[in-house]
C-alpha cells in the first residue's frame, strides 16, 4: 500500500473508533503554568522555511530550554505555495490533501514531501526536548468548498460544513463553519486528528477570539482536540477578547488574547497595532481570570531582531528601548501572561538573551499567585504578587511617563503590612538592604521588579 494511502487508512480508522469524553473540562496538567516559547510571525511572517524553524529550535534548545522555554510555533501561511503573492493575499495558492485539509507546502517545508506532513519537523523539535506548535485560521479552505472535497471520517463533503457567508475580515483563505451542521464537528475532528498524528503540541487558532468572536467554533475545536487523546494547548487569537466571555474561553482554551497584535511601539491610539503601554489597563482587568490551564495572553514579545520578513512593517531591530523591553517583560511576568518570543532567536545579541534567561524574573511568571494591580494610571502602575512556594512578595513598579519619575510609597500604600522589608532587585540579582518605606527613581518607560521579605 502506498504511504499516503496507508496514512489515510489510519486516519479513517482512528476517526471511526475514537469516542468523545463526556466532560468538557481540560486535564489539569495541560498548561499548568503560562506557556513559554517562540513564534515565527514577528520575524518571518508567511515566509518562514523549514531551515528557519530548525535553526530557531536549535537555538532555543541550546540557550533557553533550561529556563523553561519549550514551544516552537509555526505561524500563518505554512500551506501557501506562492509567498511572492504577499501576506494574506487574495491570489494565494495552497497545498491541500484530498480531504480539504491544509498540508505544509513542500517548497518551504521539504520534509513534508510524500504525505509526511509536519511529522518529520515535529520529530526534530521533540528530539531537542521541545514541543511543536502550529497556527491555523478557523474554518475550512475555500478551495475545498469550491471542489466540494470529501471530509475524512464520515459521508460529508466540504459544502456540508461551510458557512459561505462567513469569511475572516482580514484573511480571505477560509470560510467559517456552521456549528449547527454535524459536518462542522467532523471536519474539525479530522484536522485535529491529522495534527495529532504529526505530533502537534500547541494550536493557535486565529480570527476566532475577537473581530469576530466565534464561541461555537471555539467549542468545536476544543472538542476536536480532546477527541485526539493528545494533550494539545489551544491558543485563541486575536483579541481583545471580551471580558464577559472569560468563563467560556477559560472552559475551552488554555490561552486567549486580551488585545489585537502587540508590536514594538510604546503606545497606540488604534486597536491594531497595540503598544506596550496599552496593555496595563487590560492586564489589570484580566488578572483575576489567570490560573492553571487558562491564561489571558498579552501577546508576543516583539524584541530582538524582527527580520528577515517582519509580520508588520519593515525588517528591523525592535524599536523598543531597553527600558521598554524590560518593562514589557516585567508586566507580562507579574501578570502571568504566556511568554512567546517573537524576534529571530538566531540573531539574539547578548543583552536580548539576558532578558530571556533571567531565572528570578521567569519565576514570577511561572510560580506566583495573587497577581494584581495595586495602581494603574496614565503615568504609573504598581503590581503585587506572592511566590507560590515561598515567603514574601513580588513588587513591580512601572514609570509609564515620558519623563523620569520618583516614586515614594509607604508599605501600606502597596497593600503590605507596615514593617521593615528586605528588598532584592530581581533584574540585577542584587540584595538592596532593609527598608521601612519605598523610594525609587525610574527613567521614562522603565520598570523595577523586587522580591520583598519581612526583616527578621
């Protein structure tokens, strides 16, 4: 039997015999802490190649894995065969299998030849001790609907699942699915099983969490992933996800975006792109909904080199100052956002690497509780948390102003009992001494992060 036919036989057999669990709850071990990894979009956009993915994965394994970074995520366009058409192009051409499912374009992912899909690349990532992720758009390829291709695992065809009046407003590739049609679940089951057979550990689904929000499709995709029996983290994009959907997205996904795309600018007056300063008020609102298995996502870290093909704007070094980059990492950590690096890892300089490999700061993101904003204004923010496995407090101070500021607080101002506290600067790894109150001067858009312990 030819290899492609054999793979199809296995998929059909699996679809026939798998039964769905009755519970909609995710296993508690899935995304027990905020996921940490790298995503190809900020540096490569749709042009990322297999050699690029392998190189970034190797760099992560060698430099970041011991600091808990683990996911390597291939973003949009891995199925586009003519990248010269441009990003989200109306005349894009695609690689599909005979069941209407996108497959990796072999001109950019050569190991996908002969029906292998992403399995060889995922196997390589796994061999490094890392995990493999993919980006998809919700829905079904328009090309599959035009050809009315069959859906594996049943008697349905593409037209039986599609809602041809529903298209993503910023990407023309797919039709949405009609959740009222049984074929919709069967189609999502079919792609989830395909991804599981490739070894996918993380699935980012786009055009689903806002503009427009598609709760029914979130449910279908979540159900499909559970059907596979493989633990696959579900990430929803883009935001801003509405706060009144918090319970629903917490039930069905492990990550969901709290804003539209964040890029390397301090402030934005538009929804897209969003800036670092814009995230403070959003994070303060979303912090109560963070916890094991469900993480509001402040988006990627557009730091380092955003090249050779930035997902927005021209290829460049990040436009964020070093203070702004440290501020972003500090807010993401004290908020407990997933940490997804967007810059080209293979071009990281020593300073960028030091930003990504500070174990004391990463511990705040991975192992803290009670995270909340004490103060959020246009000019300043203060956040507090506690170590999950130890004494004391984590304290973050942010200067959101364009001028230096001096901050003076009593411990009561910071929601701490009046006492003497020993302070440790987590960014600089320095014990600063014992203090009865708190005073610091911060440069524009700068942040400080401390661990405070009661003096004995």
